[in-house]
C-alpha cells in the first residue's frame, strides 16, 4: 500500500503493534486508537506504583488487546516481546524530572540503558520493525530562541533530559548504522484524559487542573508568565500514527507544538471552564527552579511539511474534554 495523508490510518489494520509504557497516559490513548483502527495490540508496562501506569486506562479494552506486565529493563522479556511486531511505539519511561535528580541511576537505567537494549532486541530479533520513540522537548533545556526548532542545541537542564536525549540518539544511530526504521517525536507538554493525577511529580499542568477541579488553590511558581505550548493527547496520538505510517519519517526526529500560553493564562482558562478553583503565585522551590527551562514553545513546521501533522484541538476544547473526563472518572485517578 502506498501511504498517503488521506489513507495513513489504514496502515494499522491487522498489524501487530507493541506499545511500551502502554498503560500510561499517552500509551493508553494510543492503544484505544490503534484498536479502533483494527490493529493487533500488545501493551508492555511494569506498573511500578509511583509511575504513570493505570489499569483503568484500558477499562473496556481488556478483551481487545493483550497486556504483558514486564519491565523494559528485563532484556530477556524484551528479546521475546519484540518478535513478529510490525510497529513498536516506545513510550515506557521514568518521566519525573525531580525524581531523575533524586535517583539519577534509575532514570538512566530506564530512559537510557533500556532504550539501547530494546534496540538491540529489535536488531537481533526483528530488524525490520518500525519503531517510534517518545522523545521530549526537555532535551533542549533553557531555549536560546523561540519557537524552538529541531536545529536548536541539545543542552538539558536535568538528568532526565540527558537520558532522554541519549535514548533518542540511540534510536537515530540504529537508523544510520543499521538501516533500521526508527524515528523520534520530541513531545512538548501533553494533556488530556488518562494522565497521572495523584501528585505533582509527573505533570505540572495535570496537577494544577486537579486542584482547580477540587475547588482548591492552584499554586503557580514565580510570576506565572512562563510560556508553554500544550498538545491535546489525541493530536499527540495522531503524530505517533503519522510517524509510524510514513517511511520518509525513518531516521528523523520531529518537534510537536502548539499556540503558547502563559501558566497563568492556562490556569485561568481551567478555572473559567471548570467553574471552580482559584490560583496564587508562590516563590519557586529552589530544587525546581534550578532545573526549570523558562519559556518554551516548539516550532513544528518540519512535521507539518513532511507528514501533514498540526494540532487540531485548541486549549478550550481540549480542556473541556479533559475536565469532563476527570469529573466522570476522578475516583480512578485520585
Ligand atoms: N506527557 C508529556 O507531556 C510528555 C512530554 C514529553 C515526553 N513524554 C514522553 O512520552 C512517554 C510517555 O509519557 P506519559 O506522559 O504517557 O507518561 P506515563 O508515566 O503516563 O507513562 C509511562 C509508562 O511507562 C511505564 N514504565 C515506566 N518505566 C517502565 C519500565 N521500566 N518498564 C515498563 N514500563 C515502564 C509506566 O508504568 C507508565 O505506564 C515518556 O517516555 C515520556 O518521557 C511525555
């Protein structure tokens, strides 16, 4: 089949797709979409209790996919699991920036070393598989200019950014050195249903929304003018599908991005749409300020030009859907 911008979603019908980190926020949303598109889906997730995995994320899907509770650090499991897959969406990760500073070796094991061993597992057992890696804008650090394009220097401000940069580079090296079909998406802040909301370790926007929904005071660090671009999770899932389907994405990395808003603007929008909550500005905690990246928003012209991706769900609509989801299913998230 010749893949085009009109038919790329058909590429997954009957295809074997493995999602590492598939019980987490983005992985589970991707799983729902792939099942809808007719794919044969297997999720690999360690379900470590303080990480983002949540079995409720796939409630209703249990009979339509398979779940393998395994850790990507376990090379034997990965050697076996990658066999015969057509697509691997590689999303498993330790995603807390602060945890990466407090326990840098665990972050390195998961976000760096395991990425290399997943690629080795593929090279030895399934070298033709398409692999899409979940990279991050965190690798750019404190930007020299805005919007940040893919030519911007990679200069992370925290251990997580270093390990994610290495994890991405391994994927790209396996494309150039071995001709493998790998790509990376440098995600910016993603939001939507199925995100970890139990505490503020894994997401700041999710945590602020939770406080607003609970009619509490959301605390914003500093002057609240930090700019961030937010992608609704359905748009993020669409980017994964495009990168997977199009052969011209092989060996490439792409920024995502959206219209930027300051943190205060984002929280004001949450309060307006939820009809609850308020906010206050508080001084930065020192440990967070030292690794903060200031303003960020991404230049996504490359993926738009090559693959036709652009954000389609604006902040109002995205927040509306997110608020409705957590109002209905809050008990499963906090
Ligand atoms: N959410 C964002 O805004 C964002 C931004 C940039 C990059 N990313 C990247 O996207 C990916 C997915 O992020 P998310 O927001 O869905 O996070 P998440 O924490 O909800 O999902 C990650 C999943 O990986 C699983 N996992 C962690 N360590 C594992 C291990 N050793 N073995 C197997 N599974 C393991 C977790 O249990 C969890 O289900 C991550 O790699 C993250 O770095 C996310």
